[in-house]
C-alpha cells in the first residue's frame, strides 16, 4: 500500500458515498460478529435486562496504510519475542528480583507472587503451561537524520487475556469485503485488487494453541470428559472477540467441550479432586450431573486488581493455580508480562555488565539484533543512576512531554502522558515510584482515515499478532 500513502488515499467521499459505506459496515459487522455489547451510557441496563443488544465495533472505512518493511519486521521478530517471554516465565529467580523491585509500591504484583509461592511450597502438579501472547507495535518515524525512516517499535508485550484476536480477524475480512464490493463503486474508485490486504488468521492460530494444550492433557484418570474453560469477567462486553475463538475450537473433531465461567463463580462451580494431582473438576450449572475435568484454563480475566475485590477472589486464583489444569497463563507467565520486565530487557548493556536480554537471547545473534531494532527507550523510576535521571525527566515540565509513565497493569487506561506526569508523581509516595517505568513516546506518521462514525485525522497504529 506504499503507493496509496499520498493525499489521494483514502479517497474523498461524497456525503452519499460515506453514508452508504457506513451502512454497509454496520450491517456487515453485526452480521459477522464484529461487535461488542453496548456500555450503559449507550443502552441503559433497564432497557436491555437480558443483555441481548450488540453494537458494531468502531472501525475505519478504509484500511490504514502500513509500510511493508515494518509489517515484515514485526512478523519476523514475533517468534523470537514468543521464545524470549516463554524463557522469562520459566526463570523464577529473575522474576523474583522483578517482584522485589516493584512489590514495595504495587500490592497487586506482590499478592500474585504470594499465590505462586504458596503453591510452590506444596508443589505444582502440572509442568505444562500455555502462552497466547500479543506484542503491540507502532510505526516510529525517526527524524534524527536528513532522510526520515520508518521503524516498528514495540509498545508492550501482553501475556494474559490478550484480546482482539477474534475481532481483528473479522476487521480484516470486512476490509477485504469492501475492497471487492464497495470501493470500486466510488467516484474516486479503488479497483478491485489494488489494495494489498494480507490474510489475518489470528483467531485460527489462537484456537489452535488452545487445542494443542487440550490434547497435551492426558485422558482423565477419573473417567470424566475433558473440557476447556474460558475464565471471563462478569458482564463482559467484549464477548464476541472471545466467542470467535470458541467457535473456531468448536470446528475440531472430535468435539472439544468449551465452557464460559465467570471469575466470581470459580469456587461455586469447580472443585479439586482429592488426589495428588488435584484435578480441576467443573460441574455444569445447568445440568449438575455432568462433571468435566478441566484440561485448559484460558484466562480472559484475573489481570487487573478489580478482578480481586476480596479474599474469595484470591482464594479462587490459588485454587486454579494449584490445580492440575494447564493454565493460560500461569502466575509466572503473567508476571513475565509486566512493564518492569520489558524495561529490564530493553536496557542496553554497559561496558562492564551484560544486558539482561543476553540472559535469554545470546548477544551478537540475528535474533538479538532484531529485538534491539524493535525496542524503544524505557527507563526505570527507581534509585539507580538511570532511575534518578529518569525522575528528572519525568518531573521537568518540558522534558516530560516526550514520555509516558506506566504502572504494572494490563487492560489499558492506566498510563499517564506528557504534562500529566509531574503532578501525578507528586501525588504518589516517592517510595512507590520504583513500581513505574518511563517510556519514550513513539512518533508515528500521520495518516488520514475515515471511521464508521466520523471522518478524522489519526495516527497509524497497528497490532501484530
């Protein structure tokens, strides 16, 4: 799509053309499950007591241009990232040090670690784990040289409840549909086949990972049928993203039973077998005579403190972690995805000490070089020399404009940007600053896009799975 990054793309639309495109997008989205449950601000709970309403996901009317070399770079480095974080999740000593560094100011991280320690003391019974990861990238426009260059830079690496694999698959299909049926009809037409739209098989790949874990779990010693549990949040709005994975798994033969279980109901509907393995047994609420042995727990919840409103929720996490089910993810894998781990891995080596990355990926290899090219500058906020320098930048009203301050949280909405950083830090006890990291903002190129609601100017942002 490099030839379409000029002012001619996306094409200018007449009001009638835009209205027609929006109508097509809305209907296709609902017809194909590119949808979410509406928030209460859109439809009051009293008006939809059974939660049967769905609205289309906000999408662009045209696919955003994305540099081919950046797309290729992101795809080529993904396997290395997966292997890197799988290795990190198996290094308990490394993660213990991370928890030590941030735990003083982050009770949630400390509580997760305590659950792991408690299970470790009695002994884990399941050596296998499953990682369904998502690495997020943005295109960075480097203007430090006379000829600006475009590079892919990693925003973060997600190791728990990584969402939008299902919806992103259908977003790609939507644009492919529009390219065949609608774009050629515009006054400023785009001929069918003019757009290079890569296939997106994310939902298929994620489902295949869950299926592999299911088959890696042996037939039940207790005579129960095996099953997969999707552990979800109550009142989940992003349900269709999850359902697309479930529907993909349902295509397997023989059938793999998949059930959705709200995190708050874990202790109500599951028990542990009184065996040395501690098999996790799920009793189907609508038919209690049916009992399944849980082979895989796919967590789409449990990543945020709001999922743990009291001790019962922590008891549920301990209950799951000590079970024989294959966890996606384990607590160690969840901790591997913290921002502090990302910061440590991206810190360059000094003349006297090797980089932390070299502990997992050998220096002077193509894999290491690929990773370093995708890293952006991330700094600790502790009392180290680098941390003290980062604190100066974060507190300076001018210098802070180039940074984002991040806590050890998943799920979005927790970051502090630019000028909001100094007053935020002043509101937090200084001894807790070490639980944050300071990340240099990525500078993507501007690209004009049209959304299903309005025509806006936005920055090119993409996710590579």
